[in-house]
């Protein structure tokens, strides 16, 4: 295949055109990826905070669970007593 000088210049112009387009697209993609990475970092920090909260609340939840179980048992006893007195 033979390339004429004018064809060669056209290919160079086309290459430069495509290069400019890609040079504009690449920074946009980099910004998107950076924003996504920042969102992942923020989410990771939020999850770490939530995990700390969960570990802090677990003993309180166990105590509340025990208290609720005792309350249920008391209510069952009082319900039976109320049924018996009727």
C-alpha cells in the first residue's frame, strides 16, 4: 500500500485530533475515579465509626434484653394472676 504525502498529512491531522479529544477525556475520567475513591474512603470511615458504635452498644443491648425478658416474665405472671382473680 502506498501512502501519498497528502494522505500522510491527513493521518497526522486525524491522529492529532484524536489525541486532543483523548487529552480532554482523560482528566475527566481521572476526576471521576478520584471522586469515587474519595467516596470509598469516606464510606470506610463511616463504617469504622459505626462499628465502634456497635461495639459500644452491645453491652447495653444485652442488659436491655435481660430487662425485657424479666419484664415479659413479670407480665406473664401478672396476666395469669389477673385471669385467676376473674
